[in-house]
């Protein structure tokens, strides 16, 4: 198993790619702290892991809140004694996030609070525990929208995902001497509730994303999680500060 003996925190583990990641990490031998702001969703993820013989603990966390981020890391330490992997997966993309011209300030702040402050807070409490072991892997979920503009804008979301890339590089440089690697995954459009709930209502956005993707399809959660398993494992011991795009080719498509 590729993650045997490891302890991993996964945020947003109650749905979408986070749940798929929690199940895969557990199947690869990791103990998983499944954090989500939807208590039932986190518990269902853990139920599925345990049914498959894996080890996991649910925790209800609004990752934009400092006390919740601290409690999440404390649970990993108290329950499993160490922390090897922090998978900052939780993210939001509200429908009211559009162009800077019409996105309400409250929506901008909400997106930044979850997508950027949440990563900062989780790192703030996880990194000191990783330093104790002189080892750790931080996986930050950005997006292909951090690299390319889009005529169907989501400006707060796009800015938040760009911030994650910059923070990833800073952490990679700061903490590599203490054995901690920090990398970013940039998925293209993937079939999860986050994307599909929106595209069901916006036919134009759906058409653009499908037409522009040389692969002709959306990604599957498992395809992204495979990259995360690599980053969590010791196979990626010399991968640090990388921005790894996994998008079927959409971000390199000129026409
Ligand atoms: N789906 C895509 O096409 C796509 C593409 C690129 C990047 N991403 C990114 O991948 C990550 C996962 O996306 P997904 O598509 O699986 O999303 P999703 O909406 O399907 O699942 C996100 C999970 O995060 C949880 N969550 C939301 N706010 C939270 C908070 N404040 N605290 C804790 N948990 C919270 C939700 O309850 C949910 O279980 C996100 O960061 C997203 O921005 C998604």
C-alpha cells in the first residue's frame, strides 16, 4: 500500500473529490481525518471507509474559522499521534461569483475566506506538527482557471486559486529544509457536484468548457485523486513547489 502508516487530513472530505480522496487514501493504508462543514457528509465518508476496513475519523469544520482549523489538527494528533499529509481540498464556487463588475463584496469575501484563508489556517496549525517529525506533504487544490482567462468569468474563484499557487511556492521554499513538501494540483473541469450543479443551470458555460477541452470530456474525480496519492506518498519525495496541471489539455488549447 502506498500510504501505509501515514496520517492524512483531507478537507472537504464529505463530497466530490474530497470523498473520493478519503476513500482512496484509506484504501492505500492512510488513517484519514475527514473534515467537512456538512457533518452528515463527513460521517458518511467515514462510514464508507470503515465498511471497507479502513481507519478514519470525521470532524465538522468550517475551514475558514481559525478555531475549527486548530481543532482539526488537534484531532489528528490526539487520535493518531502524528500528521503526515494535509490535503487542502475544500473550496467553494458560488453562483453569484461572476465578473468583478457584478460580484457582490460579500461573495468575494466568502470565496476568499474559504478558498484562501482556509488553506492558510490549516497550514498554520498543521505545519508545526509536521516540523516535529521533519516530514510532511501539503497538497493544495488550485484550478486550471488560475492559469487562463475565461469569457464566462468567476473572478473571485479565479483570484482565490491564483493565491493558492503563490502560497504553495512560498511554503515550498520556507519549509523544505524541515522536510515538508508543498505542491499544488490544478484540475480542469471535473464531474463533481461543485461543477455539475452550476453547469446544469448554465448551458453556455458547459458548452465552452467541453468544446475547449481536447479530451472532449470532463475529468473524473479518481483521475485527480491519483495525482494526490502520488503527492501524499514517499514516491514524490523530491516533488516540491510544483503546480501540477491535470485537465485533459484545456489550458494548453490555443483554439
Ligand atoms: N470540480 C471541478 O471541476 C474543479 C476544478 C478545479 C478545481 N476544483 C477544486 O477542487 C476542490 C474540490 O472540489 P469539488 O468539485 O470536489 O467540490 P464539491 O463542492 O463537490 O465538494 C467540496 C466539499 O467541501 C466542503 N466544504 C465547502 N465549504 C467548506 C468549508 N468552509 N469548510 C469545510 N468544508 C467545506 C463541501 O461540503 C463539500 O463536501 C475545490 O477546491 C475546488 O475548487 C474543482
